[in-house]
C-alpha cells in the first residue's frame, strides 16, 4: 500500500525537536506506528503488544533500555504504564530532545499517566483516521473555524470532494485505501482485534454482549447520549453502559460532545451527544453494507453529521490543537419557551461563538440558522458568522451573517 502523507507530519517533527518526550495517541489502526516509523526511520523500536517485551520493561526496566537504546519508539505504551517512571528519570538526566517517542490507543489513561509521571516533559498529539484533506491530497492544515481569514485561505486550495458517500461508508482507516482490501473483511477483523486486545483487558463481559452494545451505540451516533436506552437494548445495567461508553471514549472509538454552557442559557439541555469517530465502523456495526443503501436510508442525516463532526475534530488534531474546549453543541428553550432549538456545533475561539448547522441538503435555507440568535444572550461573547455545512456546490450567503458552505471548505 502506498503511504499517504499525513497532515500532522510537520507539527510532529516540530514537537519532537522541542520536547523531551513525544506521545502520539489515537485508536487502533489509524496509522500511529506507520506514521512514526515513516517520519523517524532511524529510531529503535519496541512494541508492548509483545508480552515478553512488556514483562522485561516491567521487571527489569534498566535492562530493557540497554536492549532498546535511544532514540527509541515504544508502541502501545499504555500496556505497561510503569515504564513512565523510568522514562522520567532518563529524560531528567539529559538535555536531549525527541529521543523517546511513545504511542498508545487509550488516550485518557495515557494522559493521566503522563500528567502524573511526565508532566512538563511530554508533548501529546492525537492521530485520527484519514481526513478528507489527506485522502484528496489537500495540504491546507488549519483547523476549521468559519472566520473571514480561514475562508479566504481555504479558498486558495479547494478541491472537489467526489464520491462523498463512498468515503463516508468506507471510513477513514488507512488500510482501507489499499484497493485490494475487502470492506466487510477489514471491519470484521477490526472489531475482533478490538475485542480481543483492548476490551478483554478492560471488561469481564462476553464478546457477544459487548458486540451487541457496540451495535446499539453505533445506531445512536449523532444523538443525545441515553444510557438507559442503550442498557435496555443491550440487556445490562445502566452503570455498566456508562462504564462501557467510557471505554469506547478512552480507546478512540467514540467522541462525547459536550453541551455549551453559559449562565445566560438557563434552559439548555445538559446531556452530551455521542459520535462515532469513524463512520465506516458505524456503518459496519449497523449493517449498512453499501454506500447507496446508506445514502438513501433513514440514518443518512445522522451519519452525515457524524462524518462532518469527525472531520472538524481531525482538523484540530492534525494541526496539533486541542478541540475539547472549543467545540460544543446547544439544545434548549432559551430562545422560545414553546420550542426546543438546536445548534449542531458551537465553535468557540477568541471570544467569538460560531454557530454551525450540518445538513444533508443541496438546497439550504436561511431558516436553518434561526437558532443562532440564542447565542446573542451571552453577554461576554460575540456571535460570529453562522454556517450551514451541506451538499451545496458553492459558497452562498443566505443572510449577511449566515453562509452555506460546501463540505470542501472543511
């Protein structure tokens, strides 16, 4: 398979040159090992998926580092977190930069371990699946925010995104962009590997029950998170579902989008929304086996929304940014007492709130942005340009402060 240049590469090199230690997180199969080996070919390598390697690192860490000298890349480091203390001692004794690179597929666990052992010594970056920009060879690498500056810069490198439903259905795992890889076979293997390697270490449930849970969660991508509903369908308790959702988040399978909160919004719903990070996996789990069937299905709108949200998150992480404190959604009755209003995404940057609607339409209307006005209630923020991201073929102003954008602007 030909290597696809990753958008994160330049930032990865810069962080390695500046930091004593570099951590690359992301779900399994998104290309972490391939990326690091491609960008840093001269590094020695150790993989903690190998039990003997892991055992030596745990029981005889100094011997482990004699056998694996720096510069060193340690893959799946979350399998043996105790090595972080030894790494701390090593980097404290040296002024060298970028001699230890780590990767792992359990982001939240790793972040906790890093904050306890390597605070101030490690730079953390997240790698996601392939973005639309990467698939289409677009080198533009700024995070999506509909400011005038962003739109002007993005227009210099616009390319048509053809076969968008094929990409939504296929998903973003790099291996799938090998033309010889069978879609169903790949995702079947992906789910089995996930259950065998990650889930066995985190839960005691049988794989059939957990697969049923995975399917129930995938069927609700783009919806508000209802633990009781998933518990009822899966046949396990609500506390168990909360624990399992947390595992999906920790291993990079889902993203939990938090509601926007402000004291002026007194009637906002506080429930987060659930999004799968890869639409191909969500399609496989819910048995949408072709792009045409998906496009014409009742779930097409939620899957399109899931895809767009994922692309926006990738635009942040590929630039080395943190989206957790920048991207929210709003749903509530702060504008009208009788009706609930929703804004699919609220992007917060430099004191400005940008309302984003995601619509699977080629004929957007100004009324689709009616809920944007609720953001005017927040006294210390300014409402920025509203956007309807949709399947229109060119940028179109619907009002002076509302614009319909093709997804090529992502």
